[in-house]
C-alpha cells in the first residue's frame, strides 16, 4: 500500500509531509507483520530548530 501522510512534531511544532509505503503480511485473517517506510530525512528536518 502507498500514500502520503502529514505529521506534527510536538516538540518543534513543525508539520511535515512524507510519502509512505506499508507492507503487511496476513495469516489466518489477522495482520501478522507490518512495516512502514517513510521519508526519514523529512522527519529529521522536522526536529531541527529554525
């Protein structure tokens, strides 16, 4: 699954947007594993002071 998300960093009060990909494994009708991949560079910049 792919898409985009917007996050707000509470400490810095900054908002950043990032593309995202999620990989899910399902077994017996339940999610058995979940991985999320997003733009970590944008996350890092959200924590930086102005």
